[in-house]
């Protein structure tokens, strides 16, 4: 079924906006990793740059300036980065959680000094249900050292298969205390 839509008649802002929902944990991270994949048309892009600004209501809370440099024509590029985030005050974090989509960002893309694209995003941060997050790891991370036969317990909890426990997970006291969770791992 084809849609008969003429995008030339649409407001440009209607398809340059996106809404995100993240766990509130994101607001407390010291670092974040991002991967951006983009395609270049038939002309080179000298001095390709992105400036991203994050706001809560009208207050600037984060600002980033990324330089991609020269991009060759007809190429697909991936840019990976790990960068530091400024620490946010607990009061601000609580306000951001309690005010869905009042946290926004603007991403400005430049070639040289010319603005070529502007994207807008808004964010909702949700409080994670800690009981649900623990259940989501059902039996996947018990270890033999945690007591008992983790291989058998893991097999029973997952309904069979392989039965090997995951290496490298922090022990949570074994299956008697419940499966591994990120909350237990960061105590």
C-alpha cells in the first residue's frame, strides 16, 4: 500500500524532530558513548561540524562541539565517540524526571560556516522499576562460586540449553538471592 504524500507541502520541522525516552540513570552517567552514521552526497564536505546543545526549559545544561573534518563524496561514514558529561545537581535531575519532554536539544550541522541542517529532540526520563529490572535477568548470571550448582540452576531458570553461567558478572549471592542485576553490581 503506497502513501500519496508530498513532503514538499509539509513543514520542515515536522520531520526534523524526535522524542526520546531514557531511564533516569542516563542523567547520572559520567561518560556516554555515541555512534553516528551518515552518508555524503556527490559533493565533498570540508569542515563538517556538529554543535549540540541540551536545555532544561530555558537553561543550558550541556553543550558539545564535534568536528568531523573532511568527508569525501559518495561515502558512508561512522563516527564513534566517548565523551564526558557534566555532573548534574540532584534537584535538577528530579525536575527533569518530573517534567517529561521539558528537556530538549538542538543539533546544528555545519559545512564550513554554513548551517546545513538543524535537528530538535525532546527527552523523557523515567524512573526504572528496580524489581522489574531484576526479573529481566532471570537466571542468566549466576556463577558456580556463588554457591550450589549454578549450571543446573541456570538451566532450570532459563528452561534448558547450554547451562554455562556468564563469566565476568559480579556475584549476587547465587540463585537463592535472585538473579544478577545492575543495582547489585554497583553496590
